[in-house]
């Protein structure tokens, strides 16, 4: 029997380059919320991929950006810390010339003695000849150990990425049982599902000023799981947008979230949602700690 390899791999890059989509595709499970808006991921989320000869522990991190408030500072801090303790860094980019944000991250990575791959995502959105100048441009900026073009959306190239990652991993133990695919508890994932449905349904009307808090998680006598949650926004107008006319939008958001929770948990769910205004909560250190941001 050959040696078993294991290690930690960070998914790093600007907001909205597809880190969460790639992690979900690799795992075959949805553990990170996905929306067309940048900065969707706020916490470091761990995903475990167990293969016959290896176990890869992925860290999906918030996109690195210039923070405008305390929450942004915490998110960027999470992303920067995650790259320090991993074996391999997957630097995700889109199939276009390096921008200022990409160059900033590469400068940060230059100060680390790490194995870094360039992963060019969204291959399904361009013709393949357009990728060659992108590879050339990035190759001049950083000595990548490997360059892997792929599409997280279609899965094209993902198996090759996994094979390449395993090749570079050190020999090591199996850290988690075969059936574990994330460290995130169900309550956290339920809160993220609610937040995703809000972001998808409100378009650009609600930017990033939404937070969720699971208040209650109880199984009733009839076996139905009662989940109660607060939705926090920063302004009264945002509250009205989420609730919608006659409460219709909140009902739609709740139904979509409930159905996904039931699929995740394999259990009937009764979901109750309340929308509350917490002025400028993203800059409130104490409130952020209450929500679990350190």
C-alpha cells in the first residue's frame, strides 16, 4: 500500500473569483454560500476532501479587499492568517490580465515560504486561446509551482487540480473520518443559507449590511425542527426591502431557506424569521463578537 498524504490548502484571491463555488464542487456538498456579489464569504470555512490515498483540508477564506469597516478588517485578517498555516496556497483568479487587487495579494504571498498554485477559474466564460496571455502575464509576476486553468462551475479541470495538490502534499495521517466534510456546525450553515437567500433575492437593493443570528434550534415532539432566527440590517429602509409588500419577500426568502435546510438536515423544518435594525453594526466591535466574529 502506498503512502498516505494529507495537509491544509488555502483558497485565496480577490472577492468573487469563485472560491466558494470551487470548494462546493470539490466536496460535492454545499458548505459555502454562493452569490454573484463579492465578499459573500465572511468566515473561514473548512472543507475536507478524503480520497483513497490522501485527505485535503481546504480553507475557503473571505476575499482579500480594502476594508471599509471593522467587519471588513476582520474578514481580511481571517484571509491573511489562513495562508500562514497551510501547506499549499491556491491563488484563484479570473481569465483576464492581473489587476491591482491581484498584484496586491501576490506581493503579500511573496513574503511567505509556501507552495503557491495559480488557479485560473471561470474557464467556461472564455475561449481557451485567451487564457494563454493570462498565464504569461501572471508567470512574470510570481514563481508559481503549478498553473491550473479550470471551471468551478462545470467541474472541468477540478480532478486535475486535486491530483496536482495531492502530489505536493506531505506524507501524513487521516485527520478526519471519511464521512466528515466540514467543521461547520448545522446552526452556522443554517444562518448562512438564510443570508444567501436574502442576497440572491434582493439583488443590489441590499448590499452587505445583512447578518443572521440563530436564536433557537429545537426539535418539537412531532419531530419537526423549530429554527428561529434574527436578520439584522443597518437601516429602516433595508428592513422594508427584505420584508417586502405585505411580508411577501420575507416569506419567499424563508421558504427558499427552509427547503434548503431540509435538504441539508434530512428533517422537516419550521423556520421563523424576524428582521431587526442594528445601526452601523459592521463597525460595532461588541456586536460583531456576539455574532461570532473575532
